[in-house]
């Protein structure tokens, strides 16, 4: 599937990477009649209540980088005061929005975004005050087989267009790269880029849904179900967030699977903006859950459905602009901050395959590790000073990890009774003394901070006969609740690249 807004990424209009043509849109007669303001219109006057929006701003694309552009989409007016509906991906993050009604380019209207949801791909905008013709809602059940018409401005063309079809599936779930919706309508009234946010109406001109996605190859066309839209209009019009942190997001899929949720733009003043999330960030985890693993927004939106958009949630992201990982929280004073760059010995591999979360037996310590490190030991221990440590170790073979340089792995241990910064140096000194005899060469001791912990780390290379890399991290939780000690062993470039994910995910809770 591909979003149906016009996107000026490389000077061409595309849908899923395929060039599209206007020839697929069938102009219907009788759609140009004027309607007086202040009343609901019928089928013959649908055009008078449909708008074209041009959103201009700076966006960041995962392939093309940052660019300033104007993207066009469609929308429609739902009351006489000029309240209108469009898609989140059409307007969120834009600096300016111009609106034309009914294809009349001579009269430019101003518009203000009142509220939007990236999960539902819905935005409510307010046109400048006037008395407008508007569309009313389809009453009763939306059934498979009814005639429907997609209205809007495909391909950014100012010429109003309608296409005709039927509802082929009346109520299905829809997970796409830019939305996750419980109830959508599949139909065959062809839509194209630029139709995004436009209405799907019945033969009486009543709203059945909001068009938001199309797929060229098999001619699939999708609209957000009327009920989904009506359920949230009041909240969005009041400026409340609904399943939203305030991003224009997109699930990104790579050679090894889903990579995360790409942030193309951020709404000023939104939850994401206040947390320090920037356009061009790749959100990898939200609320402790990996997101975008299937290239859609499903997991991201499921977290918001579970906890609500006002909940304090941990967030982890990768920022390509400085090649750094960040950790922090949304709806919290703990905004995202860079995880200390612990790399330095491994060289340019990529973490291969999936990652899984592992915890100790008590559930006090957690870390994300490569799925192939499936041998896990969650037992803790008590040190000579009587401190109880909670620990989880993961490797391809925990036994070999503890006794050789032949396998990769990680051990994360934390104690709530020794959270003294003085213990940071003691732990690193102990680590150094235990490995230098095996030929490990230190790259020096560096400061460590990840938004949750502050301490130090030391990176070693050329350990043992396998010339392994070895990392020791010792730090105290920023709230003073525990001391944490992390040891990571890496044999090849992929293991070394996995260090970034491990370091950006370890945590403890007491």
C-alpha cells in the first residue's frame, strides 16, 4: 500500500514507487454545481464541500533526507462553520496550509490544524470563519456492495474528480506503513496520490469514509470507516490527542525486516516535540516494545491503545544525523538524550536478525539481545559485601561465555544497595584486572550517560585467541536507586554492531 498524498521527494509523484497516471480517474458529470453556504449538500453538489489542501514545510525522508516541499491532499467540510476532515499525513508538521474549496484556485483559504492522530491518520482542521456548504454522514449500516464515489483532487491537480465503485469489504482492519486502524472500508472507486483525506460518499452524497490509501498493482482502495472518524471528531476538534504523540510517521522496512517508525515531521508543541523527538529520527522502541518490526505502525499504535497517549512511556530511537542512539520518555521531564557512544573496536557491521528482550528471574533487570543469543541465565548472586545483585546473562552458550573468548554475549547486573558513584571505578578496575592477562588492550576509560544512568565505560580489543572485543560499563541510575554493571563480549562486526542496541536498551527497576 502507499499513502495517497502528493509527495515532492524527487520531483516526481509516486505511489509505492510506481508512477501513476490521471487516466485511471473517471470524471463524472454534474459535480460542479454551486451550493449556498450553511447547509448540507446532496450528491450533485459534493464538489462545493470538498477541499484541496497544500501543506508546505520541511520534511525528512529516509531515502532523500531533508527537503522543503509542498504536498497536496484532499479533505471535506463537515459543518457550516468550516470544520473539515483530512488525513494526518497530509498536514501534520507543515509550516503553512493553504486551502481551496471546490477546485476554485482564485480563493485561497487559511486553515488551522486543531487535532490529529497518526494512528488513525485523521486530522481535523478549521477553515477561516464563514458559512460553508458541508457534507452529512451516511445513516445506518455500511454494507458490502453499495455504490460509492471517491471525491477529491488526485495527483495534486486542481481539477475536481470523482470515481465510482462499490464497497467490496465493509469492515476490516488496516495496518499500513503510516496508520493502524481497526475499521476500514475496501472499495474499488479508484484513488490516487492527492485523494488522501477526501471523502468516500454514497449515491446521496453522504459520507461513508475518509480515503487514505491505495495500491496500484491490484487496484486496492481504502477508506477509514465512518464510525472510526465520528468517534474522535469531537476530541480532535477540541485539540485533544487521540492515539497520537504528534508525529508524521512511517514504518520503515529494510533488508532484514522492519527497522522502526520513521519520523518525517513533528507537530510543534506536541508530546513528541516536548520529548525531544526530531524529524529524521527512527523510533525503535516505545513502552518497552519494538515498533515497526513488520514495516507498519501496528506495534506503535498498539502501545498507545494499551496505555493511552497521556501515559509516561519509555522511548528509544536512532538518529541518523549523528549516528547515535537516544533514550528517554514521553510525557515526562526525562526527555530523550544520547546514549554514550560505546563503539570503537568493532568496525562497520550491522546487527543481523531480530532482537528479543530478556530478563532476570526476578524481573528486575532487562536488556534487548540478538535472538540467536538464546541461552539465558537469570540467576542473581550476593557479593562479598552482602549486596544482592539481580542479573541476566544471554549468549549462544552461557557456559562458554563465562569461560572463554569463543562466543558473544552480555551480562547485565544491578543492585539497589550499592548505588554509590565511588563503586563505578571499583567495578571497572576489577574488570580491567580480570581481562588484561588475556591480551585485552584498553581503548581508555570514557564517561557514560544514556538519560537513565551516569557512569563510565571501558572498551577492550584483541582479547584472547579470537581477538574479541570486550566492553565494561558501570553506572548509577540517575534517580540514585541502583548500581548497574554491564559486560559485553563481541567476536565479529555484527556482534559489535549489536552493542549499540544492547547499550540503548538495558534497564533495571526496583
